[in-house]
C-alpha cells in the first residue's frame, strides 16, 4: 500500500518532465492547426478578414492554379516515390550481403546526399541543367542532343529535373531504413531458402519484402507526406515555372500568403487540402500495408 | 559457378555507378567553388585557381560572416533547447509510465501528421503579433519540441535500467537529480545522435526562416544562397562557393559521426 502511494506520488512528479514538451506541441502545432481551420472560414485581403463560411473551399474546385498544383504534386508522388523506394530497397539488399567487399565505403557514399540541405542540392542540379550547363554539354558531346535543351523552361523536363533532384537527395535516406530493417532479419532464413533451391530474386520477393513490410510502410508514408509538402526544390529550381507547370501546393500557399496581395483565409483553405490529402493517403497506406 | 562470378561483377559495377552518381554533385560543387562562373558554365571539371577571387567577391556581395553566424547560432540554440525539452519528456514518458501518459504520447505523435504548410500561416501571424520575427526565438520555437525526438528518447530510455533509478532514490537523489546526474551521462550516445540530426535539420531549414527572417541582418545560409540567384545573371562561382560553405559543416558531421547520424535518422525505428 505504501509502495503504491509512493509510486503514485513519483508518477505525479513525472508529469513535470513531460509538461514543457507537451505545452510546446499544443501551442505551436495543435493550436495553429485549429486556427488555420478558423482562418480558412474567412476571406479578404491582408488582415482585413470577414467570415465567409465554406466559400473558400468552394473556390478551391474552380481555382486552376490550385488544381494544377495538386496535379503536379500527384505526378511527382506517383513517379518519384516508387522509383526511389525500389532503388533504396535494391541498394539496401546489396549492401546487406555479408560477402560484399568495401561495404562501409559504398554505404558512406550512398548515405552522403542526405547530409546536404535541400537548397544546396537544388542549386547544384539547377546549374547542371541550366541552358549552357553540364547536362547539355555532356549530352551534346555524346551526340544524344543536337542543340541545347532548355530543361527548366520545358513543362515536362522541368518536372524531370525536380524528380531527379529529390531522388538524388532522398534515396540514401530511405536506404538507411531498409538496411536497418534487413539487419534485423535472421540470416538463417535465407540459408534454408537457398538449401531449398530458391533463387535470389525469389528470396527477395518471398522473404525480404514480406518481412520488411512495416519499414516499407513507414518509408512510404514519410515520402508521401514529404512530397505532398514539397517546397524547397521547386522554389529554387524552377520557382514553379514555366508558368505554373511545376508549382507545388506548399509553394502556392506561400505565394498566396507572402508573394501576392496576402489572402490568408484562402491560403489556409488550401493548406487544409494538404492536411486532408496527408490524412487520407496515410490512412489508405496503413490499411493496405497493415493486412498480414 | 561462372555465372555467379558474372553476377558479382555486375553488382560491384552497379554499386560503383551509384556511388559515382551520389558523389559527383559534391565534386562538382567543390570544384565549382574554385572556378570562375564562365569556366563552370563551360563545364570545367577540374580544380581551378579562382577560389580566392570567388571568396573575395562573395564577401563583397553579401554578409557571409553574418549569415554563417546566424545559422550557427540558431542551429546550436535550437539543438540545445530541443534536446533539453525532448529528453526530459522522453524520459518522463518511459520512466513514469502510466495510462494517462501513454495516451498523451499517442496524442503528441499525431502532430507528426500535421503538415508544416498547414500551420505556417497561423504561426506567422502569431509570431508577428508577438514580435518574434527576425529573432532566434522565432526561428527555434516551432521545432523546439517534436514528437519524433520525444519518441526517440522514450524508446532509448527503455534500455535504461529502472533499478538504477530506484537505487538512486534510496540514496536520496531527487527525481530531477537522477535525470541530470545519472541519466544524461549514461545516455550520452543517444544525446549525440539526437544532436546531430537536430542540428542538421535546423542548419538546413529553409521555409520557416524564409517566412520569418525578413531583414537582411537575420539572414541564414540557405537564404543567402537563394539570394544569390535572384538577380538577372547568376555568378556560378560564388554560388558554388556559398553552397560548399553551407554544406561543409554538415558533411564534416556526417563523415566523422556517421554511426550516430544513422542512429539519429532511424530514431525510434528498431
């Protein structure tokens, strides 16, 4: 009995440990989330806002800029995330081979890009693909291109450059997770599969992928959320152009709030669209990945 | 047997190509810092002699020292504050575990699903009312407490022996005394891993400083870089130099602390 009251008293002291962090998250995360919703119900310019009901949300469906930015982000998502995650999985599998020589050097190089900032990687790739940049020079020297291609002002190639930059920056990051996941798998499973005559590709699909399912789910959710919130690369490589061909939703929110004559209410409505997309896609992924 | 040898060679060739693609942009960046803009555009891929000229030009065009100091100060204060707040919470959630705290922890984890884009406009309005624009406090507050770090410390605390806590209590040490005098020293590797990833993300942070660091005096390195491309013509020499200067601290951290970096990235995924 005395022991239990002591535990109770100590657990009460424990609250003091968790309160500061909790307060910060409530004030700087949950509260702004609620106030973004209230803001999304108002319209007007600058700080001159009036209650507008759901009008901002109705406006979303007629706003070509918004719809284009959603389409762009979905394009990035559908093309980039699967390629990157497959590449990361293959790299992790190769790096996990106990007989591989020079493993730590390979690993260092593959992880290296995640030590750079998104702005730096965007600038490096932007100069690669500038009209007189390295990519054009190399492709012309190889005879693949006859005249320089204006990568960043072409609606499709500009997207390609953005996807390439993201893939370069994040593949190693995801490899870190898969490698950690693979190292948890008992090697004897592969041994017995080999004795049973399973080929490497069969081992990959029948053992590796099912056992890595939780990690694959985690990386898929992280990459999806990251892509839906894409900002740094687009702003610094193309600034959304040509026209609005590469504009992301986050950049549109930024423009609405800080570049154009500020429309905070409408920007908040657009930002709720991201929130809803993140929630729906995460839910679908958890449902699809959670089945065992 | 022969076929397997062939597969092995293919594996190494593939890995070498991947490593080359991974490293080449860094090589391009560092070489670029030593070349003139014209040479970079021409595609020169060897070290040049223009480094001093680039340094001189960069320091004349922008306040490099000030931006570097701003980045260093913001990222350092952010790291120390985050580690303090989140380690306390992670320890609290694990050592004083009970139903109420577990529920609160799951609630806090939900904050990871809130996109920054959703909260940035209200945060900006809140911070401008509170006159926190252009301040270090304004820079660090939104990232001071993250569910990721709290959870990382909570999971790491699982390996911390509860007997040690009980023994320290018998010796008359208070609850906070146990945390600071026993937990912190024992968990130093966990703190190091958390510090590295927190420092890197604060150092590289772009969107939030872009919004709140409005005066030139509070500019950070990523903002300085993007400022260099704002004009009509971009000087690629000084651009690559500033990108190199921004990347070097995080690269050095990565090369010297790779194991801790990986632990920090993985966080609580185990």
